[in-house]
């Protein structure tokens, strides 16, 4: 075979490789991403002049594929994989053998490597966009569900307020009239206690529905956090749970309702204590950005079941045993945060436990 025919044969191999790679990554499935990268690597290997001695390595943030493991001296060329103009990996071709030098790579082979790296980067960008779109869709669906639930809840709360007030009022009057009848007053006390409990549930429902009046002030969240911890200190000790406060600044100011801000902290800390194991650690972090205050509360419990993560802020949803909670605590927190134009997310930690992240605007 003469030089012209050999050069033509190499160009055909390179064009065939580009066609194959384009077909491989066309309908990539994120679950099969590593298999896709491996197929790309073997297709690229075949396109090199010294294919038998060529090793292809594709390295990304989360995956690494190698056509075969080789030892000994090698020379190589490499091309960067970029995602949204940031380097997130590389594709490299290695010639293994003592007789090879970098000059044994053809200029066209380096160009081919650059093109494949560009195609892999474009594929990874598409995957990231798909993941972000799916996440945004889930968030919008959850926001729609919570919005509808909020409207229903507000209506229920308003309808219950009046009869509950009447029950409490008439029970108190009746108790005065029957002061000498201990049996009757004992029963009335039970009616009053249950009516008061029901009123508190209604109040939580109204918090969830953002129907409670707010008194917005400039508040330093740091003392609020420390006061909440001090008030819960006995509970921490009783449940044998430790706590760690990681706040570097003494002042983190934002515009908020002080009472509702305290309720956010209380509810999240009580939740963290409940799910913490004996000798577990609850960590509270707070920091500021240019526009926001970020509060994070970590625990070392068992975390959430993946299927429950989209439900944790729904009213009446609870992972606690029946009788241990109304399922309104986190719903109330969500309602308050939303009314302050903030966001709250719940996630599982990589090792164990859960983390709640609240972002509240300073103004």
C-alpha cells in the first residue's frame, strides 16, 4: 500500500470513528453512561494508526474508563472535556512501548481526539440539562400541590375557628356554673383541654397556609438560634443528643417576623432531636451571602426514604409513629419560609442523617 492509500485509509478510519461516536452518544441514557463512555473509548482506539498499542482513557468527574490496562513506558496526547466552558475531565490516547515517541501520533489523530472530547462534553452537558429540567419539574409539581393544599387548609382552619371558640367559651361558663360538681368540672376540663389542643392544630394549619399576621422587623438571627438552643438544652440532655453551633459571625441580619423565625428554628431542632440516635449530634450552621441568610440543620438519624423526600413538607405527612406527631411541624416551617419569600429543602446526607437548608432573603 503506497503513502497516499495509507493516508486515505487513516482518514476513513477517523471519519468512521466520528460517525460511530455520534451514533453512540445520540440517545445516551444516564444509567448507562459508563457503558456509553466505554463504547466511545473502544471506537476511538480503532481509529488510531497504531491501534493495537494504543490505550484510550476517558476520565470525567464521576467516571473513568480504560480500553485495557497496560504497564510500562508510554507516550500520550490528551484533550480536555469541558462542561459549560469548565474543564471537567479529559480524553487521552497512550502509545505503550519503548520504541514510541509523541511524534508517532499523527496530527489528524490529535484533531480526532479534540473532536471526540468536544462530543463527550456536549453529551454530558445534555445530561446535566435533563437532570436540571427533571428536578425543576419535580419542584414545580410539589409547589403546585402545596399551593392547593394551602388553600384547602386555610378554608378548613377558618371554618373550625368559630366553633372551637364557642366550645371553649361555653365550656368555661359551664365550668363556673358547676364549680361544686367535681365530676362535671373534671369532664369539662377534658373538653377544654381537647378544645385548646384543637385550637393549636388550627393555628398550625393557618401558619402552613400563611394566614397568620406577620410583624416584619430587622432581626439578628444569631441570638434567636442561641436562645432556641438554650431553651431546648434540657430536651437535648434528656434525649442524650449533643449539639454543635457553627456560626462564625455574631450578627446575621434579615427582615423577618421574630416569632415565626423562632418557630422555624424550634420546629427544625425538635425534629432533629426526635430522629437523632443516642449520643447523636445535631449541627446548626448559619452564614450570609450578599443577598441571603442561609441556615442549615443537620442530624445523624436514619434520614428519609427516597420516596418520602417529596412529601416531607406536606401537611399531615409524618414518618413518626401514630400519636407522636400531627404531621404539621414541617408544613408550618415551609409555610413560614414561603411567606418570607425564602426556600427550604430537605436532603439525605451521604453517610447518615438528614439536612434541612433554609435560605431567607435579607430584605
